C-alpha cells in the first residue's frame, strides 16, 4: 500500500515531485512553531485543571523553549552522526509521541517533563527541513520553496494565540496537544516514502574513531538552558533582585564562555562557531536575531494590548494578527522571485524601513483605536517582514559550503529563537516599568488644587448620585473611576514606548546590513527561515 501511495506521488520520469517533499517537511515544522505560542492563552485553564498556581504553570512554556534552544544548534551535528532523514524522522516521532502524552498529563510535573521532550523533538525540525529543501530544489526554484516554508513558519505563531484560545474555549486545553498527533503521523509516513539523504552527505562513524563531544554538549546545554530560564522568569522574579535569577546568570556565563572556548579548540565541534568568521553569515545571523526580537515582541504586544485595554477576548485579539499572516502569504512568493533579480541588500533595507515605519505608526495609537486600525498596522508591519526572511538567508548562505548547511541552519535558527526570547523579555519588562513611570507622572496632575480634577470628580459623583448612589459611595466610586482611567492611560503610554523602541531597533540594524556582500548565487540557493 505504501508503495502504491509513493507511485502516485512520483513524476513521469520516476523522481519525486519536489513540491510534495516541501509540503511533507513543512507539516511538522508548522505544528512545532505553532506550539511555541498556542499554549500561552491556555495557561490559566491548565493551572486550574492540574491544581497548580498560575506562576507554576508558566513552566509549561519555559520547559519547551529551554529544550528547543538546546537542540537547535546541535541539529547539524546530530544529522551528520545518524543521517539527516533519520534525525528528522526521530524528531518528528519524539514531538508527536510527546504531544499525545502531554494531552494525557495527570499533573503539572509530568506535563513539564513531556514538554521538555516535545521541545527537544521540535528543536531539530526547522534546521533539518531547511537543509532538505536546499538539496531537493534546483537553484531557480529554491526561492519559491523557501517562500512556502517561510509562510508556514511566520503564520504559525500568528494564529497560535487565536487557535489556542478557540480550542480552549470550545473543547479542552488538552486538544492543543492532541492536534499535533495526526499531522505528525502523516509527516512521518510521507517522509519515510519520499525523502532521502543527498549523495554528498556522509555519516560519520563511531567505529572510525569519531568522538562524541559530551563536554561541548553539556556546556551548551547549561549556558543556553540557563539563558532561556533567565529571560522567561526575569521580569516575574525582579531580575537581579532574585537569588534564583543570579544563580542561573552565573551558570549562563560559565556555560556559554566555556562552551565557546571549548568548541573553538575542537577539531569536530558540535557547533562550528568558526562559521561566524564569514562576514555575510555573521551579519545575517545578527539580523535574524533582531528579526526574531521584533517579530515575536509585536506578536505578544498587540494581542495583549487589545485584551487588557480594549476588552477583546483571546479569539478576537488573535484575529487582529491574522490578516498580517495573509499579507506574508501573498508576498513571500513575490519576494522569492525578486531575490534573483534585485540585490538582496536593498530588499532587506526596504523591509526594515517598512517594518520600522509600521511600528512608528503603532506608536501613534491610543485607547480609541478601532479593530480595523489595529489590523492595518499589523498588515503594514507584515509587509516589511515579508522582505526580510528570504533575503537575509540568501545573503547568509551565499558563501557557505553546502556541507556546512546543516550546521549553519542550526546556528541561524538559534539566533532567531534567542532574539524572540530576548524581545519578549524586553517588552514585558518595559511594559511593567514604563507603566509605573507614566502612572507616577499622571498622578502628579491629580491633586485637590487642579480645577479639571475637581470638575471631573464632582461631575462623575453627581451622575452616580442621580443613578441612586449615596453621596459618600458616589465620591469613592468617582475616585476609583479616575484611578482606573489613569492606569489605562499609563499602560497605553507604555505600549507606545515599546512600539517606538522596536522601530528604533529595526532602523539601527540597517547600517550593519549595508556591510553585507552581494550574494554570488541566484535566488534560492540557500535555506531560509
């Protein structure tokens, strides 16, 4: 039966249709990226169902991100050790099985452990898929192939909060994990039938004297895991005011510094940091870090603003992001064609300018904005983001030997994930602290000598009395309403500060990008994310 399915997917010349392979490897990656955000809105439900505190339930997110970050840079090394197809299928299988048992988890501790397994499986999917697409498509079609992949990766975190909210409200939080199972099984079936390792890729053999670098793996795991925990828990625990954060900060410094020194001395490192000597790859990796910083920060900011200040539910707030994903879906193929005709540096600069402009437009928002206004702002930003993913990666891998592609995709994906974590931690901290600053400034104008303050309190109290409240109750209610108004305005100003900061970050990257060398290959000669 499997052979019959395979025969129907073959082209007339007997080869496998590359677009079928593209869809096959994109399926599991889409679900993996979706899982980085789909559980966010379900945390209160998970905490209630498993008799845990809301603060404890955040480990459901942190555990996934930590294990994901650790595996990402190691994916190239694992591919060379056991073969790329075998490694990819192992990751899909681990991700799928872990997802199923996450849905069955009887306690928070079990769920966190399973999320660690799920994140470990998901961490190897994106770099492996990029390398598979790079080997599957001829030069002239790779740009379009990676555009399709880019659409899936960008749309997944966009619809994650909305889909998670809808599933949780209408079914159960357990179904946010169950939905991965059929997709994973289908991906495994098609991958086994259609995907194969390229002839040039030779697996290393332990019998030939190849050593597993346990020290390098351990140091990287310690450093990256500690960094992810710091970023996820920092604001909640008051950063360096917490002994918990200080301990992990020391572990992070020791782990990362020792890992860099160790890996640079190894003949066969688990992560080849020497790749960063290539100017294009180093600059593009930096650009990808900031792209992840801005993309995921705004994906958190916009729904949070709409829910907290505008009263939207999770589903409607998520819908505000969805048209942005549609813009990227439409523009990615166009950009895939443009990279063969236009200098990628100009495409990247254009994307930065458009994205930054959109963020400065968002910085002009207030508490009276409508739903269409929020949608248009996200759509404009998404238009700019569509011009960044493919060109950045074209520039990154233009001078990288193809045998280094597996290692390079792991590094650049790690940069994007770390950028996302740093971005989310930064805007979360800024929201809390800038809101306090603005509230203190606004309260300075609220005093008994201010005529506007007196008029508002007296006018509000009079209306409340006319609706049946007593004079004393009306006065207290009027002060409470005024405080609520000040609090909302302070929060809105904090969101505005964040949008301005993100716009400045995008503009600041442009001078660095100009240092890129023009790629020596045509569109799509490299993997993209």
